[in-house]
């Protein structure tokens, strides 16, 4: 086949929103790059910040940049030095491009590289028919993983890294917030041997999704999903489920100050709070003495995924059938030109993963 030199793509516009453009130039393939035909791409929460031109990424994502960093594609061209990936491979993209030479990269922590750049932010992304990425960012997938799931492996990797940061075997786990990563971490907690999973979420559609993912992962009568806004007995129910001791592990996906305040009080002595959810108000009050010091709490922050241990776990969970993410996919798929409808769905916060099919629709 002729290798295309241009692509249809969603690019950052000068103000709020994105723009659908045809015939955007595809970057050239460097020695250690691969060119992908995008099979599926998914909208992330951080894409919403770009879409809304929020201050967090306003000066970073420049006008005309191809956005989107959750995607899966078929390799159609490889650079002269590429040895580990071949034309025809199906790959998921790891969006973080690390420098390879800073303190963190040299010490096995390249996911928190000091010079990190990211696909869809600082470099062309995957809301396009074609894109080019470094070979280190192309994770070869086995054929049993569907490309729509392949597009969701970045957030799934975040959930896996978060939930697997502490041993969950026989533990009572409280997942706060059932957005995509919360939903996925419910599945990981069950697959990783948690005795009981309690999920809290305020939106009814997400409560339904949380129940669906529990049903698909060996639900027991102890597992539950609670709406903490409507149910004033939420903390009482959590204490009751733990014989008054509190939960062993909290997986914090909400970034909600009130939820985190309550969570620390309901954490068992020597328990772990593992936090991935960013908070819009990064400074808020917690009970330092009761919530952390006197109970010897462990508080762990999470950034992204481990390169590449988490990817190995991600593929293991999916190929062994221990985890099934299909209930997190919104049933309708979208063409890139239908991006406004797709983004509106995610902006209202009631669906989990929405998929673009840049070459099929
Ligand atoms: Zn680095």
C-alpha cells in the first residue's frame, strides 16, 4: 500500500475547542520511530481540559497540535533502527516520552522523567488517521486484545499501577469515584484478590457502570456501590463492613476534598490510601492527627504507569481473562468529524470510555 503523507485529524484551535482538519501533514518517520494507522482512539479526562482551553494545558498544547493520547494502531512503516516492532503489528501507545538520561530515567523511574514530553500534548497525538511515535512508545499487543480495548490501556494502566501499588489479597478496598479509572480499578481490585470492594460515586449512570463491572468480576454479597450524597449512612455502612476497623486500602480517584477527608477517617490503622485523582482545589483541610499520624497511615501518590512493568501486567490481566473492560465502552463509536457529540458525552461525565474510529467511520 502507498504510505500516506497526510491525515485527517483533530487539532487544537486557537481558543476553546478543537478543529477537524483534512490533509494535515504527518511527521516524517525517524530512525527509531513507527508510523501507525489508528484503529481506535479514546477520549481522556485531560483531553477535556484541552478542549475547554483550561489553564492547566493552555500554554502547553499549541494551536494546530494533533491531540489525543489514548490510541491503538497498526504499524505501517518502521524507521531504519527499529528492531522490536514490525509492519503489521498492532500496538497501543504509551503517551509519555521519557528522555532516557535524567536521574529518574537512569534509576528505573522513567515514568516520572524530569524531561518528559507527551503524545497529544507536546507532540502529535492519535486523534488522526495516521501518526508517528517513538518505538519505545509502541506496546505490541496480542491479537486477542480488541483495538477498542487497546485504546483504553493507558487509563487501565493507571488503574493497574494504582491498585497494585499495595497488596490487596484478602483486603477490604474502598474505591472513591467511578470515572473510567475508578471503574477499572474495581476490576483490578477484584482480580488482585480483594475480599470486599466498596465503591462510592454520586452519578447514577456511573453507579450503574460500577455495578456492571462488579457483576463481571466475581461479585460477592459483600461488594457494594454507594451514593454518598444520597446515603447519609455511607460511613456507617463502611465501618459495618469492616467490623468497625475501617478499610485496609483506599483507592482515591475522585480528587474531592470532602471524600478524601472522610476516607482518611474511615481508613484502618496502618492502612494505605493510594491516590491517582487530581483535585481541582489542590489545597484542602484534612485531620492530620486523627487521619494520618495517630493511625500510622500510608499515603501514596501515583503518576501514570510504570514503564514497562505495568504494561506487562495490563496485558496479563486481559489475555488471561481475569479482567474484562468491555462494559466500560460506550456502545456508539464516532468519526473524528463527530467530535463535538463525542466530547459532549464525556463532558457530562456519565459515560466511561468513548471511542473514535478515524479510519472506519
Ligand atoms: Zn528522563
